[in-house]
C-alpha cells in the first residue's frame, strides 16, 4: 500500500517512478520504521516511514506527516532529475 501511495504522490508532482523499494527497518536496527527508496531513471531518494503510518494507510487513513515526508523526498528527487 505504501508503494502505491508514494507512486500516486509522485504522479501528482509530475514524477514517473521507475521503482519503489521498502527496506525493513529491522535490518537497519529499527523495529518500528522502514526506509522507502524512490527511484526515477538513475536517481534515488529515501524517506523514513514508520510502521504505524503503514498500518494507518492499510486502514484508509492518510497521515499529514507521512505525506509531507514523502513529498519532501520526491521534491529532492525532482531536483536531482532537473540537475
């Protein structure tokens, strides 16, 4: 669900993502968060996503802080694509 949400936000911003990956936070030593990697062409940006935000998305609840973090990462990606 988080991948679809990120892709939807990217499309709203005019960015076509080639891939979205979720790295389990447990592998990074974090039990309650994950790393969301957003790819477009050969560029990549990341955003931290908390487990409770993913669970809220599955329940149909969108969190403003999650959207802000994803839009910020997508804005950075957009700048990389222009540069």
